[in-house]
């Protein structure tokens, strides 16, 4: 199962490359779900010496004050043979065989991120060490807890470090390696204090006791190592690090490990615990524990990754496609977006989406109701008929029939139909405008590009305005045609019975006869109603032909013509996506790639078990 740790190592490196290292983020984080061992301790607790003992190399920066100012993700890879070497993730093609150069690069990379201000950063450094003398293991070395800020640091540095350490170890997937010096009271241990706060039952905490050899004469750490002074679920491990003198003399790490083994084997107090003490045992035990934890987390990781991939794919789809770089690609992209809008607009008209039925409502309710409100019968009252018939005669009474009077009566009523006809055109225009806006709102890609949305909306409305004018012109022409030419056949079929007052050759002496005038009014009303019935059918046809059908056919034709004349820069202005959206799409795309890669690798390991 050693490949489990290698798998997590690989995913951790990919996470860091994408900026996912456990910080607060609006994007899903895989880092927090990966099991990791965080090394926690106060300054001068021997934390660095423990890590170097596990690795068997001097590679960590040393000095006064806060030396570790960024998390160091230390990934150990056991190789069967060959020369030991190290690699940094930020220098992927460079192998370090000189571990003094590794120490310098850690310091330099820390300064590159934080400057030389002695401040801290939560962005981790990834260091991989390949050696036949290590076990497969991943450790995260965190800045040492401190109580006082040194010169050049803000007073908040103490709390900042504690907050950073806490942000790592409070995660339920984090295994805590709490380093405490044996020559200090355990009750004052910074590592134990903060570990107890985030893991009060000690379920995730391993205690490491350093500087056992430096305890006051006559005292020992047996009660602590046996779990009597402070009990944890896992056994305490004692280590004996190199002294400062050994470090100054560059005492060989292999020799230091041998002396450590001899110390526990030969000490009467610790002889019975010797097999469970020392940095070598610590490394092996942590490696096996990490493997067990990773193995137990795999089903949960698989479920989490699958769920997150679905969520990321959904959001990426919502954010839309990235903008093409060349002019042809941009033009194609704009055209495709416009076609999507046009299709949605047509669906509104055809009933696949709501809204088109309102146009039928204009023809079936609004237009007929407007015609009815004209109240032709009231306008053809006896007084109005007499007035118009008389005025039409001028100074000479009509000899045979009041033709001019008929014409004026009919024309005065038919002209009034222009109002409802115009209102019907305007009502349909308003509905089409509303459907344009609804189609724009429903076209997801147009939400992505504000300028294109405005341009498409403007172009569509301008087209509708032109269609409205054509429709109004055609509809009013229908009314004017009825006014300009009356249907003679209608009048030829009128009854000639004198007693009914319908004789067109009635005597001039009876031209003001009430019965005759009523007959004239009735005849005019019948003719107007006949024309009105005809226009009630023909005007909607005209409106549909000039507006609705034309909008379906050529709503954006003029816009497309102008679009073909635009250059790449002009097209780019149409695709002026919000930079925040662009950045989020890029981030989500990279995050999605990370999760897919992690899914494939975890699945491969799971199947191989």
C-alpha cells in the first residue's frame, strides 16, 4: 500500500500548483480532504531536529527567532538504490544532491513569497526527498509557535502563527505530531496546549518528546512516555536529537541515529521502552499510520470527488465557453450566441415557450373590442345622418339618390377604424419587444457578455420598429382601400320597396323623411359592419405577415450584415466578458482538471487493492 502515500503526495502537489492549499476559498478545496501529518511545536522545541532525524539529512534552515515562516510540505520517497536527492515543486527540473543548497533554497523561496520582512505566509513550499534511508511519508512542517514578536515583525505575528497552525490542525483529516521538549513542564507545552484545543480526546494527536537527554539529573520522562502524565490514544515517542555542538561539528546523521538507539538501550529508565523510541521508529510508525488513514478515507474521497466534479461541471457550463482568440473564432462565437437567442425568441412565438399566445389575444379580444367601442350605431343616429346627407347636397338637393351623403357617412365611419388598426399594430409590437427581452434573459451566453447583450437587444428592437412601421403602413392601407373604393354590388342588392323607404329614386320632396333617413342609416351601418368584419380578419393577417412572420424570419439580419464588417478588435468589444467571470472560469477549469486527475488516480489505486 506504499503507493497510497505517493498518490496523496501527487495530489497535494497538484493542489498547491492550483492555489489550493487549505485556505478559505470560494472554490472547492481538495487539500482539506487529504490526510496529512502536521508537525506542531514551539520555538526551540526540537521540531527541526526531529524532521532532520527522520530524513537523515541536514536540510532545514536554522537560526534565532522564527525560522520557518511558510508551511513546508515534506514528501519522503523511499528508493531502493541510488544517490539521495531532493526536488522542489517550484523548480521541477532541478535535482539537489547538496542538502546545504536545499536549506538555502528553502530560505530564498520563503523570502520570495514574504520578502525579507520576517512575516509569514500560508502558501506552502513543496519539497520531495528521494532516499533509500527514508520511509514513504508526508509531513507538513508549520511555523513554530511563539509568545513574542522579534524585531522587524508585527505584534500580530504571535496570533498570526497560531491562527495558521490552527487552520491546519483543526481539519478532521489532519494527524497532529505534537513536539514537546522533555526539559520543560508539559503543562506549558505550546504543542500540547493547541492540540488539546482542536483534538480534546487525543484521537488525532501523536506526542513526541524531545531533549530527553537534557533533563535535570535525577529526573526522567518515563511517566510521560508511558502515558501516565498526559494520556493520548497513541503511545508517546521519545527522541534524542543531536546537540548544538554536534550540529556545529556537522556530526553525521547516521552516527547520530546510532547514538540515539544506544541512549535508549543503555538507559536504565528507558531500556524497557527502547524498541518504541527514536526517530527511526517514529518515521516508520507515522508512515504506517498515514497509510491506514489514507486507506480508510478512500471511499469518502471518491464520493467527495465525484460530487465536486458534478458541481464544477455544472458551474462551468453556466459560466459558458471561453472567448476565442482569433477574429474568425470570435465571429463564429457571436453568431452562435445570436442564433441561440433567435431560436429562443422563435420558441416563444411558436408556443414552445410562453408569450406567443398574447398576440392571438390581441386579434381575438383586444382588436375586436376596440372596433366595438367605435359604436357605429350611435354615430349613425337620425340627427347625424340628416346632417351629413343634407351637407352632402350642398346648395342643390339630390335629384336621384344621396350618393355623396352615403359616401361621406361610410367614409367617416371607416376612417375611425384606423385607430384600432394602429393600436393592434402597437400592441403586437409591444408583445414582440417583451419576447425579445425574455429571450435575451433566457440566453445564458448573453449574460456572459454585457456589451453583446445590449447590441443584440438594440438591433432586435430596431428591427421590430422597422417592421412595426411597415405593418402600420400595410394595415392602414387596408382601411384606406375600403374607404377609397366602396363595394357597388352591396348597394345594387338593396331592396327597392318604397314602403320600406329603400327606393334610391325617392322623391326629392321626401328626402328629410324619418323613415328614409333611418333606412339610409341602416344601410350605411350594414355596409360598415360588413367592411369591419372583413378588416377584422385581414388586419391581423397583415400584422402577422409584416411583424410576426418577419420577426421570425429576419430579426437579426441587419445585425448579421453589420457584424460581418467588424474587425477582430471590434468583435472583441462585443465579447467584453467580466474579468471576474473569466478568472473564475479559468480557476474552475483548472480545479476540475485537478479533481478529474485525482479521481482517475484514486480509482486506479482502489482497483489495485
